[in-house]
């Protein structure tokens, strides 16, 4: 799994909260309290942050207090920053559960064993997860990340098996009239 990111995105800073340097974050954890459970968080540029307190807020947001921030200006400077944790500190997922970081970079093959490309990203726009596969020619394929579309995931073999829908396989694009 060389070259694959071993970081897991836990939250994205969406704003400052109050005057003392607290942050509002969009949390990607099941429970907001989990943001403090795994130790030091870090940003892509290498900055590290120690969570001193966390509380759930509305929806999927949480309010974090970080030891490194002392005022609102410092908190506002982090707007848009993604907060990560090293994959190794997270618990082993249950059977048939996966961290996105474990899937990014896997080879995507069709059911006949032909390589389609590489898993580039997993998105969720509200109607379920969408798998983005980048083909060797640079083109991308977006597929629903469901058991029907992805019947097999073999992290140890660094691959997923994709049951490619016929319209993707033939290159046809649907017409809307």
C-alpha cells in the first residue's frame, strides 16, 4: 500500500465560535466526542492540534477548543482547514465496514479481472456514497458505492471488484429529453 495516504479526515473547520478561539467544524465521525478520542489532529501542511474540549452542535457540526488557539483571529485563520488523524490510531472497522482512506488508491477491476482504474475518491452528496474511479486514460467513472456495484472489496489484495453498469461499459451516455 505504498504511496497511499494513511491519514483519515475527521473534520473540516467551518468557522470560529465565540471570542476565545473555539472552532465550529463539520465532523465526519459518528459522534462529535470522537474528535478528542484519537489524540493529536493535524492538517495537510503539518500543523498539529491538541483538542482540549469538544461538544456536539447542530447537525453534523461540533465545537472544538484547541490548545494551540487563543483567540477568534487564530480560529478564523483555520477556516476551510481539514483536520486529520493517522489511520493507525483508529479502531479496526467491523466486518464489511471500511474507512475511506483504506479504499483510496485501490485498483478497481471489473468482474472479469480487467483493470478499470484506481479509486480516487468517495463522495456523499446526500443520497449515498459515490465512488470515483480514475481510468488509465485520465477519464473518470462515478458509480454508486453499493453492494450491487461493488460486490467485492479486498484491501489485502489492494483491489475492489466493480460490477460495471452496461452504459458505463459501452461508453453510452443517457439522453434526457
